[in-house]
C-alpha cells in the first residue's frame, strides 16, 4: 500500500511549482510501478497554457475553480468547474484557461518519471 501526504511529496522532491502559474503535487510516478501517474495540479487564476501531450494520455478532474479548455484543432471550447472531467484521449492540442485558481486531479499514462518539463509545443517527453 502506498500512502503519501503533501509534506511527504515535498520532502521526496515530488512537488514542483512555477510561482504565479502552477503547482504540481506528484503522488504516483513510474517508480511506484502502478502503471500511471497521479498528480494534483493547481493552475493560477488568469493563466493560459498551450499543451499537446504527444506521448501521453491525460485525464483531468476539476476539484475547485473555473475555466475553459479549448480543442485547438476544432476550436470547440468547454467550460470547466468542480466535478467536470476532460480527457485528452487523442493527444489533443489544447489551451487551458484558468478564470480562478483551479485545483485539478490529473492521471497520465504511460506513467511519468517526475522530472519531465513541457517542451516548446507543450508535450512531455517519454523518459
């Protein structure tokens, strides 16, 4: 059984932040050997992020806050709020806009190592 607190994550180097933009609490990573990654991400109000996970599938559940996600291939936009889930099941190029601080639980497959950073097109490499 794996049990971790936010304080554990910070002590283990599983917490990252870009002040004024986002925080990422990485509860499960590839070295946990469960086949997926589980994070809690907070996106700061007023931020806009362009991403395209070419190497991963990502599912997101909004816990707090409001915003929108736009599919950049179709222009279709979806309102986001508590209890709303969106999954980037086709490696969708998208734009995430946070109207308020948004707290999001994210699942990635394949699992992340934890040291990945977004490249120029918003993807994570497979490490």
